[in-house]
C-alpha cells in the first residue's frame, strides 16, 4: 500500500474517532438535561449574603466570607457562627463549595453531609466524580438564631480550606443571586450555543451539497466552547441533574474544542500548514480520549490534566500566530480576514482580564469576560466561515471558467487547424469564412444577443464550410460553373462538416451552423429541408451572412455584384430564402455602408478582414478613429499573424496608452487621434481599443522605423499635451 493511502486511512480513522467521541459528548448533554435538579419560578429579589459573624472553630479567629484557601489548614477547615433571626420555612442556605466534602450542623444536628470526593450513595455511575458545586440546604423557621458549624474538607491542596459565598433566601432568590454572579456568562454562552447549533446544521448542509466543511468545524467548536462555559459557572445546578455529568462536560468540552478549531484554521489558511494543524487536531483528540478514560476509571482526576489541555490550546495559538506572520511575510493568500483577527483580539483581551481577576481571588465568580470574548470570537468565526465559503465558491467558479476557457481554447485551436486545412485547398474559403463569421456576429449583436451567443456564433461562422475539406480539389478550384453532378457533391459539405466536428466535445453547439446554414426559410434548402423557425436560429443568421458575402466577393468566374443588386436580391429573398427578421438587419447594414466597405476581395487578403473588423464597429467611431473591442483586437492580432506568415512580411503593433493627467482629457484624446492619423502612412492602420488606448498597425516595419513613427506622433501631439496627458507605448512584433 502506498504512503498516501496509509495517510488517508489514518486521517479517516481520526475523523471517525472524533465523530464517535462527539456522539458520546452529545449523549452526555442529553442525559444531563433530562431531569432538571429543581424547577424554579420567576426570580424574585436577591438572597441575603452572609459575610460576617463567623469564626474559625479551632482558633476563634474572626473571618469574612468568602475567603480564599488558607495554607495553615491543608486538610480542611471548620467555621462556626449563628443563623439570622428572620428565617422562614421556604428558605434555603446556599453554601458554595469547590471540590470539597461538606458537613453542615445546625444546633448540634447534622442537616447536610456530602462526601463529594467519593462515589455518592446510590450513584454507581462510572461517571461519578467531583467538581465545584453549590449546596442547597433546606431551612426551617425554628432554625432562626441557632448556632451553625460548617466543615470543609478538600482533596485538592488548592481548595482544601477555601470558603465560598453563603446566602439565605428562597429558591428563586438564590437562583437570582447566582444569576447575578453568572448571568453574563450564561447569557453569552447560551447565545453561543444557539449560534453553534445553527452553524453546525448549516455546515452539514454545506458539507452535503458542496463538500465545504468550514462552517461545520466552526459550529462544532462553538458548541464545545459554549457547553464548557455553561457547565463551568455557578448556575449549572439550575439546569444539570447530575453534577458529575456537568464536571465531565466542562473538561471534555474544553479538551475537545481544540480539534474542530484546528481543522477550521487549516482550511482557512488554505491547507498550507496541514501537517501542523492535523498534528494538533488529532493529537488533541487522542489526548482527550485518554484523559476521558483515565477519569472515568478514577485513575487520574481531570483537574490534574488541565495543564495538558491549556498546553494544547497554547500550541494552537502560538502556531496560528506564527503561520499568520509567515503568510503576511510571504504574501500568501488566506481566508482569515480582519473580522477574524478582531474577534481573536477581543477574546484574548477578555481572557487576560479574566485571568488577572481570577488570580486575585479563587472566589471570583469567573466567566463574564470570557463569555463576552468567546461570543465575539464565535461571531467572527461564523462571519469568517461564510466569507471563506463565498471566496472559495468564487474561486471554484473562476477555476471552472478558466478550465472551460482553456478547453474551449483547445477546441478553437482544433477548429483553426481544420479551417487552415480548408484554406490550403480553397483560398476563396479563407476570407469568406472570416467575413461570414463577422457579418453573422454583427447581425446577432444588432438583434441584442449576449456576448456568449456572439462568441459561439462567430466560431460557427468560421467553420460553416469546414465540410468542403472532403470535396475534391478539381471541384473547389474549378474556374467555371459546376455541373449538376459536381453541385450534388458540393451539397454534401454540410453533412460532411457535421461528421468532421462530431468529436469536438468541448464545443458541442458548433455543428448547429455547420449542418443547417444552407436550409431555406421556405423549406426548399438542404440537407434536411427544414423550414421557418424549425431551422436553428444561428443557422438562419449565418445563411443571410453567407449569401451576402458570396454575392459581394470576387469569384474565379465573376466579379462581385454591385451593392444595389445585392440589396435587391436579399429583399426579394425575405420569407423564401431568408428569415425576414435577419434579412432586414442585413439590409439595414447595407444601407448604412454608403462606401460599400463590406465586400470581399481575394481570399488571401486578410488585411481586408482587419479593415472589415474595424468597419463593423464604426458606431463607436470618434474624431476619425475606429474603436474596437478587446475581443476584436485579439481577432485582429490573429488575422495579422496569418497575413504576416502568408505574405512573408514584418508587421508591428504599437499600443499607445494615455496616462491620467490634468485638464481637458477629451480634447487631448482628439489631439492624439489627429496626431496618429496625420503621421502614419496610408498603408498602415489605426484604431482605438478604448478611451485611453490606441493601436497602430505598421504593415511593413522593414521600411518604417517604429521609433521614428512614435517620435513623429509625439511631435504632432505637442509638448503641451505631453505634459498634461503624457502617453506610454508598447511595441509588439507580429510573427506568423
């Protein structure tokens, strides 16, 4: 088995493992939420906090509650005091505990005894563990003013003698007090959980439809981090039945969160650092699984694994920082945008503030700043994920378009090779095919067709006579009229052309104009006898263009017809030979061509094709210059290459580009147009590619120095305009 196969199997196995662990994790959430610990009504006021009136039983030292761990009491501590006088039967005593056993004695009677560091009586779950929790002890009216003792025993040195907050009030008042301490964290964690669920659902849809997993990873991370925040605050007893479950969810959520965020960042950085992110993601997954097993087997407490969890998070953060800096330095593209960086910065600032406040006191009710920071970070993940998908989709579309264009270009090269083969047999066909293609495209353009339609039609026109490659030379090159038998052979060229192009799969539409361009509107054409609109539209357009060029071109047996006669024939052929609509457009073009520029000459005169290209775009003519589109410019260049090859001459293109300046740019354009027109030879050609770029074609550069031409143009343009609107130039040698 190849190395890549092993690598794929390992990655697949890790992903399956992650899916299994995630499923177990979700099951834990469901189990924890099935039976809430106690239903409570709307909050009504705050519980009365107990701060003073307590002493350490052994020493009599007065203390203030809450109180951080005291190293003098490494095994635990007992405090003593007196309950308030205003206690009702519905009141509870809240005692906040941190990984501690707790015994509460009121008036010498034990009312609460929780051995929380061991499996509790009746709880045989393998998940039984311990963590921070809140003891709620029911009080009676008779307990008012009675002495109370509370013993704290902790198995963790840092928590053994910690004394958390204490309060007395109804259940709803106590919950209101807890919410006061943890409300910000709970609110933002809940919002983050909802956001994470929505992102995960949307991510699954994206994963199914387009294999995009960015939003899914961000959503899973948001779920993990939100559950961690919800389970690691003083409110968790309000919605968790089993605090052991909450303990597991707290640490499992935090330990698993690294995996989806690492996979998310891997995609966002275009998989340039895939080895690093896979190492972190699946290394973290493996660590989380091991710690999970050690915890449920009561071998190692999760609290001792916290440094490992934070180490994994630290490695990810440092790696992200290094890779971002490296990307910036090398100029690599990334899906990580400003919003992600802003969200990260806000989260880091909030975490730093939280750490500083927690370090001041272990009794600090943490979570508020972290909740805000994490939610902002989750929002940045959601935005960045959807933004990345948008960019990826756009890039994929561009890749598809580029691939199609490349494939189409290969098809065009193939078609061009075939057309060249026909031209070699029949010089007349060369100029004819190009002119028909241009006439057809102009008819379609005037009819309002889109750019893609025009491009397809142009290629159809170029190859409409490709089937003539199968016609014997003596028929194609016969100087006189054809016999009936010879004409019958000629009539098969549409079918032959279709057969030749049948395998051009990149351009399946190209045969439309090839097979049907000799069909007549009245149904008397060939090869299929189609009539009216049953003839493909492109073929109806090409039929008009084909007939026009046949009549306006010189043939071996006759000269081209005069323009008036051509117009009359097309007018008379409306509805019989030609589609009336497209015939009318052709007649309109004839009427506008008062100089009779639209006519062919000898088939090898491709320079005439260039002039015709410019003529057909005369609607954009300004100040004596022809304007041409960039597509047409490329066609012109291709025609010139053919011309240079066939006539063994040197042709050069000069592209003059006017720079931005100050003053009247329109006047400068007119001045530059005049300067070009008045300084080039009559055999040369000028055109404007756009408003600020001009093209000069030097037909015989061996007898005209290019630099001299540019200097003449600069001189005619004038120093004043060169100062206000200077132009740059580029010289391109046309080689056949």
